[in-house]
C-alpha cells in the first residue's frame, strides 16, 4: 500500500494547494480527478511492466532449468563413455545453470508479491476514482450552497441594524403621508361634487325670492291709493 499511499498523499497535497489559491471548487475537483486519472494510468503501466518482467524472468528460469537438465544428461553420457573429465565439465555447467534457475525462481516469488501488491493498489485507486467521480456533483452542490450561505452571511454582517430600522421607519412615514394626502384629496373631491350639485338649487331659490319680491313691489305700484274717509261728526 506504500505506492497508493504516496499517490493519495500527492492528490491531497495538490487539492490543498488548489484550495489555498481559492480557485473554483468545480475546477479543483476536475483537476484532482485528472490527477488521479493520470496516477491511475501510471500505476497501470507499472503493473504491466512488473507482469512483463515476471514473465520474462519465468522464461529465463525455465531455460536455465532446461540447460541444467541438458548438461546433467551430457554428464551421464560422458561418464558412460569413460570421459570423466568431460562429465565433470558438464556437471559444472549444470551446477551453474541450476543455481541461476534457483535464484531466478526466488526472484520470481518476489516479483509475484510486487505484482499482487500493485494490482491491489490499482484496484484501490480505481475504486477511489470511481467514488470521486460519483460524488463530484454532490461536492460541487455542497460547495455552491456553502459559498451562497457565506455570501448571505457576509451581506447580513455588513448591514447596520439601526440604519436599516431607520430606513424602514422613513418608508413607513412616507407611506402614511401618501395615504393622508390621498384621503384629503378624496374628501376635497367629495366637497366639490356636493357644492356643484347644491349651488344651482340655492341660486334658483334666490332668484325665485327676488322674483316674488319684485312682483309684490310692482303690484303695490299699480294699485292707486284709496281716498281717506272723513270721520262722522
């Protein structure tokens, strides 16, 4: 797990650097995913190289073992032919190839362990990358909501409560003034309408009174005065 731990540490370090620069959260997540994808590609390449190396070592070990068996057969044939020196030389070759094959099989066991660990790390990184991709939208939504909340809190922190209440009071006073003006205008309009309906009637009554008075005056002027009767003595 050492390799995967180093990779994840690098990813976290890159994420911290990007966060410190106050970049856009979506950009940070996208860059982090790209970094993880790149690390995953490198890890896959490392696994492929390790597997190829193991297979090559296995072929070399098999060949060395085959050569060791071949020289053992030659040693037997030389000894049967009475050539002890040639048999000894063949056994020496056989020993060299046998030692080489044994060392390679030990190396193969080590390589198998490395390949198994790399494959496990690869699966772990693939799982983490899949989780990061699945949660990217959720992280972006949470980040957006947190930023919006921070902006609202900052805006509220910048508001002076006294000044805000004073503004509200001024607004209320202005509304009341407009309402009073509207009510006064309505009352004046009502008075004007009443006057417009009552004025012709009052004028007509006044004219009728003057006409009646004029008639009485003219009647008095046309009637001659009656002679006064003397009282009886």
